[in-house]
């Protein structure tokens, strides 16, 4: 948490972070960037997508390759967020039937460590460690449902954690990566996570987005290198 606060202090030195709402030109440039990066990325990643699909089908022939889940977008508009499937097909029922597991899941900020989560497949664990499971969200970015950078898109059961700040949280497009993800992610409790996400909503600008993207690349490379 202290590291996240230090990061915030560093970011506040940028003059662009003085505005409280994204300006029209910023939003326009951001959308153009989203379209360019997502379209080029999807084309370049076709071979990787095919390899992942082949491995998944060899492992589980009857199981779907992709997983979609209803999330809240800008202004609360619902959309299907896409990922490579990393969990078994009955993952939701496993979580809901095990009251102790669900209680831990909720208390831990709606997440479980990969090694203790019985829902995650062996291939799914690898996809998560390398963040490859998130790449299909480039489709959501291209469609304008998400942005490259923004708050994490949440289901209804997590939106309520924002209380009176729900409308503020939903005032911008959700992103593939964001300030929370690069500030500690799994090591940060939900209250601090909400604070980081809302901080981005207040201070989002081009410089902040570039900083987050650069930090994201560094974090992903460290994960891959550590394997």
C-alpha cells in the first residue's frame, strides 16, 4: 500500500494531472489510439491465438476456448468481456457451493491466489501468469466497450463496493490495464483498490495513460522472466 502511495505522489508531479475530467481532445486521441493498437494487435496475435486455441482443444476437446462475462462499461452499459478460458466449465457453481471458499473469495477482494483456486485449469494457470488470458479483450477495445487503460470492468456484485462513488467509477471506459493493476494488484485490499481506481478517474490524461502502459509492459515482462 505504501508503494502505491509513493507511486501516486510521483504521478502528481505531472502538470496534466490537474484536470478532473478528460477533455474532448484527450478522449478523441485515446479512442484513435485504442482502435489502432487493438486492430494491429489482433492481427499480430493471430498465430498466438491459434496456438492457445489448439492447446486448449487438445487438453479439453469439448470445452469452449473463450470465456465471456457480463461487465459494467461506461455509464453502466452492460457488455460481454472476453478472455481465454482459464477455469473449469462449472467454475461458478464450485465457488457458490463452497461457502468457505466464497467467503474467502469475497474477503480477499473478490479474488483467490492461483495455487489455491480449484477452479483454475493447469493451462489456465500459465495463461494467467503471462497475462495471455487477457488478450482477447482487445476485441472489446476495438468495439469501443473498453479502452487500453482504465478502471477494471466489474460485474454488478463488485460495483456495490464503490457505494456513493459508483456513478463516478462508471463515468469512464473500463480498461485492460489500469492504475490499480500496476500498483500492486493482488497485494492491495479492496478499499485501497477502490481508491486507486477512483484516483485514475479523477486524474486520467495522456501522460498518466502512457505511464500505466509502460509500467504494465514492465510487470508482464518480469512475470514471464520469473517463470
